[in-house]
C-alpha cells in the first residue's frame, strides 16, 4: 500500500510502498477513502507525543470501506462504510463496560501508538467495539473532516459540560475543533461567543453559527470582555488551543457555577498553568474538566444530528489534498495558519 511516512521527527513525509496491515482476528482492515490532517498529527510529527516512535505513519481521522475482517469480528462485513474513534479501546475493562472507553487503560491510539491512516489501508482492532457504521448520505470527505475535531467537540459540549439551550458557550480558538464547537453549540440552541485573533477565523465562526465574535487582541482583559458580552459570563467555556493565555481567558470569562472544558492539548510550558483557586474555583464555584476523543458508542447521537440536517460537518472542510501533500499540510501548522479542515482524499 502507499502511505506517507516520516523517519525522524520533523522530517518531510515521504510517500512509499509499505506492507499492508495484517487483519486483526477481532477487527478489520479498512480501505481509506479520506483522512483529515489534524493538529494532533502535527504534535506526533514534532515529537511531542511520547507514544510515537519513528518511522511512523500518522493519521487518525479516517473514513473508508471494510476490505477484510477477522474471524472474531461479527457485527461488520466487507463493504461496510465505516470510521472509528482515534482511541481504540479494549471493550472489556470496567471503564469500557461503564461507557467510558476514552479512558480505557488498555487503549491503542490510531496514528500514535501504532501506524495511522495517512495510507491506503488501516487496521482497526476490536472492530465490534470500535468501528462505527456511516450513514449512506455522509460522504467520506465529510466523515473524515468530522474526525476527532467534531467528535471531541461534541463530547466536550454534550457530555462533559452538558450544555443546555439558551446558555452562553464561549469558544476560545476557532481552528478546526473550535469551529466544530461553534457549529455544535449553535445546533444545540446555545448562544455562542467565538474568540480568536484572526479575522478570517472569526468570519468562519460567524458562518458556522456564532451569535457574537470577539477579537482577542482588542480588549485589555479578554475574560472581562467575555463576561460583559454574555451578560455576566459564559455558562460553558472551551479552550480549543491548549495555550496558557487562552486557558486563563476561558476560566476568567465564566459566570458563577460555569464549566470550563479543556479541549486543546497543552504542551511544554503550557502544561502547568496557574489556577486561581480562591477567586474562581472557590468563590465563583466553577468546574474545570478535561476531554479527549469520543467513544464509538456516542457516535449515534452525533450522526443523528447530521442526518436530521442540524449539523453539516462537510462545511468545515476547506481544502482537499492528495496524499503526497500531507507533509506540506503539517508543516503549514507551524504558523497556526489556515482556516477550517484539510482532508486527504486522493491516495
């Protein structure tokens, strides 16, 4: 199969012919029709994830068609159109059986602990637990663009924060996952304030359903500005970047009993920000939560919103590229530039 691979961290990806993945006894091999290019792939390529060992094939936001199944994969068949969460859980531990597969202690992580979907084929273990059937009307590019960004945003908003209609949702950072959060929040009936420093990303947030936008370079105190614009503070606020400044802006923009959800992956010096316990956590009684991915069992609720026409993940896809351009797409993320989601659709 053809795949995009790097031999050392930060080196240019090269498209090579590599062996096809073996078919797991309890899983499937999927022919990849489309794969998103995500900032998490950039983290892997840069060496920020300790699970990644070169030579490595990145990619975790895939959609495709099953080409082969193992003897212990009973619920899926060759020809089924599928995707899978990037956290591939064991399906047998207490966390998995309790509905919390994203914290499975025995998880594999597609494109991180093993080779990913910047390739013509990818293997998915424990298929009956991890594979997700795609609706007929959802094309593979839209499904790949949905990827971890839309699913992570959905879990953050619907499950972790339990956003309610009419509440204010503040989204700090309007890249792919931030735009997904804006779209989902609006579809759930919330009022959405989108915050970023780039005019094109704020324009994209407005198009995705934001009620209001805020240029974070304008006010001296972003948290205070958010509280003023939301009549006392956001009920739910997301840091979609993983930067110390956006984390502080997010928690300071909350109203009393507000809920902060950390979506962006904090690295380096951003991994240990100060937390104003007395002023915010104690006095305002805010909650600080994390989120990472979404279990396969939670896809039906999200897919139902898409089938009902309430969400349109395909509109987040702003660029389609061939496999040999995947390395350039990762390198462009050095500058945090670009709007929307890039998807590989030619292999």
